[in-house]
């Protein structure tokens, strides 16, 4: 049945609505109104009749039950956030515990992380574990699908060869050692990859300046033909210096181009002309030098009268590099680069006296002749190359086998 409401009743309901913490629906129920829309319509009518100020508006909803609801919601959010933090902290602790336990068994840092994640992946989300480890999920899943490593034995051999060489060995050296000593043909890219994964690096060769010698005295007869068909027919010689805290020392070496073997070396604490002369005298005790060729640079040690007369007396052909051309004596220069890079620089702090340098030089010569593969010799050592020559030759030339010098001359 339709009911008619007076203006006084309407005004009383609106005022009660304004002053009450109840909402519009609750006010409508309080006064038994058919719909909550009555309150809004009455508000407009009373404003038109001037019974209600035009600026009167619905009051902001009071913070009764709604405020409590919001606070409860905030509490739930805060609790959830704390739970998530505790969960992440628990995962982090577990991850680092596993990481520490795996370190003695796995050498590669990245693999340790992946293995720790794999171990905890059933207990915690992979996404969370990857965030803690600082790795990508794609990298982890790629590792998970990767087949088991099948070159553990080769990896151990590479690490062992590198350690025995005192960090001198690069991937080429290791490749040849695997072929010569273990009959293993391993791709150089695989060796490089294993070396990188295990943080193995060879000693780097420092850059050197070009040598400028004195005025030319002999022709360049060798003409960069660094090959010889027989031992004792072609030699190259040069001098280098070794700095120690007490004094600078000088090393003269004569190399046989047949197998790139240093056949004579002479160490001295004085850079006089006797350094090269004494080296030739020692060479004469090991080879018949008649008709052989000795190549050097244009230093005073190879142009002085005593040295030139000694070669003429021994019927040796003397050859010299062109002016400013250290490449004309490349084998000797290359040998000294290896000698310093692989032996002198790594032991720089230990080389304090003449005896220290003498012992280090003897050790390197033994290693170079008997252990170090040479790319020019097809990956063989100088000793192996010479032995192969005498084994395969139909009419072997019988010459005294060069022995490693143990007594270095000091002038």
C-alpha cells in the first residue's frame, strides 16, 4: 500500500542519516522504507523546497566497522609479508648450507650453485632459489638437462699437466702432451673450455721492443731459412740479460736449428766479449764445426776480432741479421721470450743471486729439451725429434749427444 510521508518526517530521516554512523541501507531499514533510494530522492526534494541547505552533502562514511575491517586487512597483509620473508630466509640458509657442503666435491663455481638449487628444488620454488643464487632459471634448466660430464679423466690430466709445468703450459702445450704421453687426441677448443672452467691460464708473453744493432759487418747468409737437414749444421746465437736485486746477469745461448735445442749456454755477471767467445769454445767440444753456419745479430760480441777470428779458424760460416731486423734471428729471440716468460718472470722474487739464476736456467734447459713440445717439430720435444731422426735415418750421422750443462761459466 502506498504511503505518504510528510516533509517533517523526511527532514528527520535525512538529519538522522547525516548524524548517524549507519549507512544509507541501514537508515532505510530503521525507518521501514521500501528502498534505500528514498533517502537520496528526499534529499533532493528538501533542497528544492529550501528546507535543506543547498551545500548539504552526504557525510563521509564514519570509521566504525569499516575501520576495523581495514585494520584487520592490514594485519593480514603484514603477517603474510612476514611469512614470506621468513620463508625466503629459510630458503637462503638452506641454500648456503648446501653450497658449503658441495664445495669440496665440485670444482666449478657455477655448477655448485646449480647443484645446490637442484637439491632444494623439491622443498622451495626454483624461482626463489635462482634469485638467491644470482643465476637465471633458463641457465639452471639448461644445466639440469645437460648430460653427465664424460671427460672427467681428461680434465684431471689437463689440470695435472698444467701444475707440473708450473703454470707455463697453454692449450697447445697441453694438446701435444696429451698426444705424446697419453696417446689422446683432444680438440684444442675442448682443452680451452676445460681450462676456462677451471680458471687455468698459461703465463703470458710480455711485449718486447725491437733490437737495433751496430753497423753491419757480415752478410745475412741464413736469410731466415731456419731449417736444417742434419744436427750441427746450422746454429743461431744471442745474448739476453736477467735482472736480480744485486746485479744484472747475462746469458749467451747457441741453438741448433735442426731440432731447436739449446746446445750451449753461458751465464756471466759481466757483459764482456768473452761471453760469446767462451760459448763458441764450448760448442767446438760438442760438434765438428767445419762448414757449419752460425747466425747472430750485429752486437759487439759477434763483431769483435777475437770472435770473428775464432770462427774463421774453425772454418765456420758467419751470418748476421740485417740492421734493425730482429726477425732474422727469430728462433733465438723466441727462445729467450719463452725462457723469461716461463721461468724468470714467475721466479723473479726468488732469483736474488748468480747461483739462483744458474740453477733456474739449468732447470729450464732440461725441461725445454726433454719435456716441452715444440710446434715447429710437430709437437715433439727437441730430444724426441733428434732420437726419431737417428732411428729413421738409413745412414745415421754419429755425433756426440749434447748433454745438459751443469757448470755455467761466470766471468
